[in-house]
C-alpha cells in the first residue's frame, strides 16, 4: 500500500495571475488589431469592397500597402464571389503583394491558394491565370523545404502539378496512369475542402473525358448522363475550349463510319443538336462549325439512318393503330426498299417531315433533345421522308396513300432542303412540289410519281429510274428477301 503524500500549497495571490493577465491582454491587443473580427480588418475589407463596387482597380492596388490589406484582399478573393469577379488577380495585385512582403505570410498565402482552387480560370484569362499560378509557386517554394503533411506543405511539395492553367488536365492524366480514382486524387492532394470549387470541377470534367476515351465503343456508361448536362458540357476543358466540344470529338471519332450506338448518338444530339440546320443557327456556330466538315458529314450519315428508322417506326405503328389489313403493302416492301438504299451507301442526305401523330408518338419514345431535327407537317396523320440519293436523285416517301416521288432535280423555289423552313403543308409534298417542277422544267420523263402496288410495278420502275440516273443500288438489296424470287420471276433482270 502506497503512503499518503502530503501537499502544502500556498494560497494564490493577485501577483501570481499577473503574467497570465499580461499575456491575455497582449493577445487581445493583437487580436483587436488584426483578427478577422477586429475593427481594423473589417475597415480594410470595407475599403476594398467599396473600391471594387465602383471598379476602382488602380485604387485597390494602391490600397494594398501593408500586410493587413494583403490579408484583407486574399480573404475577400476566396470568400466573396462578387469581389473576386470584380477585381480578379491581375498583374497589379500580384505586384503589390510582392512589394509589401516577400515571402507572404502563411495566412495570406493559404487564402490566396484557396481562392485559386475556388475560382481557378473563372475570374482570370489565360495570361492572368498563368501569372497567378507562377506567383503561388514562388511563394510556396520556401514551404517545400520544411516538409510536413499540412495542407500548405502538400501544396508546396506538389506546386508544379497543382498551379498551372493546365493543372487539372495534368493531374487527371497522372492519376489514371497511377490507377488512382477521382476520390483518391482528392485525398492525395488535400483538395477535399474545395469540392464546390472551379478547380475540382475542371478535374472532374477531364476525368469524364478520360473515361469516355477508354470505355468500349458504343457502351452506355453512366458518364454519358453527366457530360450532357449544360453545366458540364458548357464548362471549360482547357482555356478557350468547351468540355462538350471535346466530348463530341471523342464520341464521333471513336464510332465506326457506318453507324453509332443509340446511347452515343443521344449524347451527341443532347449536346450539339442536329447539324442539319442553317449554318447561321447558334447551335451550329457553337459546336458543328468547330468540329470540321468530315465529322459533320459522318454524323449526317448516322442521322440519315436514324431518320429512316424513325420514319419506319411511325409507318409501322400508324399501320397497326389504323388496323390496316394489308400490312404487307403498307410497310414491308417500302421498308426493304429504303433500308436497301442505306445499305448500298447511296443516301447522302435525309430530312424528316412529321405530322401530329408521328410527333406525339416519337416524343413518347425519346427525349426531345435525343430526336434529330425535323420539319412539322400540317397534317394529323401523314409523315414523309426526303432522301438525297448520290446527289443524282431526290426521293420523297410518305405514309397514308402517299405516292413515291423520284426527281432528277428540285424546283428553284423548293422547300424540301430549305432548313430555315420549320413547318410545311401536307399538300406541298403531295402535289405542289410536282406542280412546281413541271411548271419550271416542263413535261419530262426525268421525274416519276409512283403508286405502291403488290405487283412489283413501283419497285420495277423505281429501280430502272435509279439505274438510268447512275445510282448504284443492287435490286437484290431493294426487295425483301421473301419476295425477291417472285420479283425476278415477274420482272426479270433490270
């Protein structure tokens, strides 16, 4: 058993508390002079805000004359969105901070770093961002020699990777090379507190791109649902280039020439819309004009296939809904004929004309942004499709007793290929177009108007016309396989 220890402590006197009270008083004096809640600091912030509100940038530069105002400036830069956008980080501010104290205090430097991760390229142009990044690297250099795992020490150690206009791109590249996921990237560089900032947003967007570059072609990956969001596709990938443009380039270039998966096509249309619009269209100017003619041509080819698929869906469904008994005459031969034209590679352009029924039906099957551009027809039932065949034949097919039309040229006042026209009368495609053709060019054997029948007459005449006009499409591809033997017996070799 341990002995009881006896303590004989003297009573505390007022003098015993004197050193503690002296230290407390000194801390209060320091705090009242420079803390965030101190009157001096608040006055410094109010001055800078007032100058920013009237765009007195030169006066702000003059006001950054001591460490207190440097700290007020860096504090406002990361914490006050309006101030940051008004003032930014230009050469004048960087010069003043360097003149006041070299190197900066740790607190001011940390605030400047936070502003960088919060705003990145959203408050500065490329030249300003480059100067800002270089300045931070210079200020962090002394911290790197001290080591440690504090935020500032980690930023200093990786200053070359983190502080650059191209830092997000380089970080993601390095992370993928080292097989680090996005969360791991955030942990490694102590960026967790900046999840709502522009810098990490840029990193995340670039991470999306790297995912798209590496997923199997045509795969419906969840990342596609993210990159089509306006806030994502309209953000910067690198200075001067939108993320959406890079997404479009990847999806178009990786897809095969002949066709694209529905998921990838939906993503392309959701971002950029249909390229078959007037070149003056804002969407065309924003996206397609920058993608180049080769990519535009490739997408138009896909959309011709998609146009035909949608038209055939409408044709088949309208036949079913209308309870048309002669389904074969209504749908099967026309489907085979048009798909055969696509398979033969002679379709160079297409355009959809949708009536009320077709538009309502397709909007139930697809999101509006996933549909190609189309023209509205003033008709409850009838829909049509225009196909340009090898630049030599203009073909128009339609539903509901529509007569197949084949023309060697279009009238000069034609509306079929005028993309500025968004609505059209049913009667124009049924009869007015042909009337305009004959009025301008006279009676001619260079134009055909054919009624669909079950005796192969329309196919025979259409195939002969295409051959005459130099459109290379094999009859075997234009007739349904179940009917080809009967076609040859009836018609012979064309």
